[in-house]
């Protein structure tokens, strides 16, 4: 037997596994590195977050990725070179974290890498009859494995698409396995570049569980801030937006996009919600000029209102719904106030009560997908359209 296969088999048989989850989102601010201890799999999964850190991207990395990020036309040579280069960069970031934490690379069983999303193209967005759903993440797993000496699983989203999904959001698996609780209706809300949520019904019935993108989270306000406030990556603490007022005609125009009329589950990305999207809404609303302060106030309200509309769709029963929020958007006080003030019957809870730093959640959930791929027992069981029960992740050996 190939010694790599033998080693992987031994990892699968272990009573517990140490797995590092890596996540870099559309904000391009850095790499989330979460080292976790897993016992069991599926509904018997027990997870402990051991260490977590966000390693900031250098300006060089950010600028290189932005050259190909969410663009229909790019330099193909640049994209080709970035795929391996980003993988090596991510591997080096892992090495730095492990050295800082005093943890030997040899004590880590698996790395689970989400990669850096470059383009997300669900069929609902591209509309081309001969093609299905598509998505592309770069940061090759072989380069990570060689850089760290650790078996790496990567490119998780492709299997989801091959099995009939849209490749996003994938949080549903970790949300269901780790956070579902019979007797409680729960919403796991994540406000990253794109906002999404997972519905976990009190019944625990998997046929009722689903995960869906909602629309923009931080992506529009971040893109606008970078464009018109040089040197700022985002509007920290909504300091700029708090100086403005919501422009109601523009807000109404932003909400009219067909995406919001489509049923759940669905996925989207900054390919739709871009600066061009804002300009189109301005034209539709007949707005020639608007202050940057009013624009950011309006964009925050837009994100908040669409999140509220989505969550209210699960409150028709009149039963209590508990919301656990994560992602960069939870640090925006104006956004969170706009959401919570419109949902007085929802119970918002501190995500830390679930035993996980909310900023680490997505990295942890990809570590969970790797644990399922290696040690899962019921991957061919009954699933749903947004949660096909399949093993995800391509395996890369370090040698």
C-alpha cells in the first residue's frame, strides 16, 4: 500500500483528529486559521476549537488577488500563476501560526482549505443553457501540503455542485451537525461579504433544514469604502455611515433586483452585488448625486433589510426563533442595530455561548467537512438539495 494511503487510513481510525481549517472570504483581508480537535463524525461530532487567528494578507497578496477577483475577463497567465502561489502563501501562513502556538506540524492530522474564491457563477446568474452551476477557488492544495508537510483537503465546493447544489453556502453541514438542537428553532446567520443563514428547525428533521445566501452582507459597503475613501478597507464601526442618512428612493431601487424574488435556497456573490450594481440602482432611482455618507448609510440599511426579510420568512409559525450571528458584519454596530430593531420577536444570542469564536466559525466548518470526508460514516444517507450527503474535498499528499 502507498504509505500516504496507509497514513490517511490510520488518521481515519483515530479516536480523535487534529484538523486545521482555513478560510479566506470575499473581503480579501486575510486567512482565518482554526486548529480543532474532532471526535466522532456526523451527528456524533464533538469539536473543540484549540487556537484561532486571522493572518492579515499583505498588500502584495491582496493586490494580486484583486487583479482576477470577480472579473469576467482576466489575465489567464496571472490566474494560472496565482493558483499555486496562493497555496504556498497559505501554507506558509499555517507554518507561522503553528510556530507561534508552539505546535509541531507533525501533530496536525489534516488541513482543510477553502481556498480563495475568485468567481462564483450559479446558473441563475450566468444564464447559459449549456452550463450548470460553477465556482472557482484558487490556492492549490498540493502546494499547501508540500509547504506544511500535512495532508490537505481542498476544493470542497466542486462536489457540492456535482451533486446538484450551487457550491454555496456550505455552512449547512457544520451548522446541522454541531448546532442543531431539538426543541429550538435556530437560525445560524453569517454576515460575511455575502450574508447567508441556515435554518435549523426544532423538529430536527433534516428534510426541513436548508442553507441559503440572502444577498449582500459587507461586500457593497466595503467595495464602496475602498473606492471612495482611499486607504480604508472598510467602514470601521460604521463611523462614516453614521454621519449619513438613508436615501429611500435608492434603497427601494436596490431592493428591486430579481435575485430577491427567487426562492430559497440560492447563492450569489460580488459578481452581482458590485459597484456597477449600485450605479444601476442610482440610475433607476434617478439619482444624479449623493453624498458618500448617505450612500454608506443606505447600503447598510439595504443589507439589514434584506437579512430581516429573509429571517422573517421563518417566523410565520409564531414560535420563538433563536439567532446566532457570526461573520465580519457582527462588528458593524449600525448594521446589527438595524437588524435587531426590526426583529423584536427574535432572540439574538451570543455566538460564544456555542463554544466557538464567531470569527472562527467558517474556518471551523471547513475543518468539519474534512473530518466528514476522512471519518464520516453516513455520507451516502438521505440529503436535500442544499445539503447533499456526499464526501467533499480533494486529497493532496505532502510527498
